[in-house]
């Protein structure tokens, strides 16, 4: 984890929260594209926190028929809307068997952009008959005021890095996580548990 993650999750969660109103009042399927080209952590955390009905991640290729079946099951149970949290790097099971450049070219030919969100929305609407819309908060997720957690974390990182400079210990990185470690060579992670150290 690094500083900025918590803030981005908060923003993406708020987007999903706000979409619930429109999705419900207009009886729509809403596909929200969340940052995450190669990793789906932001989409996973915000999708869970925001109450998304379906979460699609780059790490787990999706089957569009299963996605549509899930939307239809919700409709049969009386829900007039569904919310999909889609990581920008999500790929389907067919694309997972292809080289990246090949599936990127295939997407470009289809004219639906480089991310999967528009194509997923189009397929869901066609297969389920439910009106579907796309929301892309984009770079708004990267800006604005950081959360208090991220401010403290960044300060901890900075203080620890300053201590490394003071000790003339160069060529290392600073990171937060488990297991606790003091220092590692640059290119690897230097971890320290703040509960067990004066510095990060």
C-alpha cells in the first residue's frame, strides 16, 4: 500500500454511492470504470465499499454471459438496476488467451475504445434488454484533497526517508506493510511496522 490509495478508494466509492440514485430511479445497469490497468485493488475495495453488484478485475478474466446472467438474476428478484464496478484493465476469457497487442487491436477495430467498459455495457444491453450506461470518473480519482490517512502515511514515509538520509543510508526504498523490515536495496521494498519502530 502507498499514500494515495485510500483517497482514490474514497473517491471511487463515492462515485458508486452516487450512481445508485440514478441507476434505481431510471432502472438502468450502470458500468463504472475505475482506475486499475494491471491491478484491481481500487476497483475491488471501492466496489465492495460502494455496494457494486458485480466487480470485474484484470486479475480474473470475465465471461460476459455470466455477467449478463447475474444482471438478469437480479432483475428476476425484483431489482430494477445493477451496478458494475469495472477495472479499466479488465479482460474477458477470450482475451486472456491472446497476446495484449492482439486483443488491443481487436478492441480498436471494434471502435469501442481500449478499455472493456463500453463493450461490456453494449453487450449487457443487447443480451439483457436493460438500458445500460457507462460512467468514467477517470482522473478525478487521482486528484483533490487527500484523506487524513494518506496525509499521515505520506508524513510517516517522509520522516523515515529523512532518517535514512541522516544516517547516510542510500539506495533503498521505503514502504509500509508486513513483515516488518528496516531497509532493503532499491528496487525492493523497505518495510517497517509503525507499531514496532520509532520511524516508519
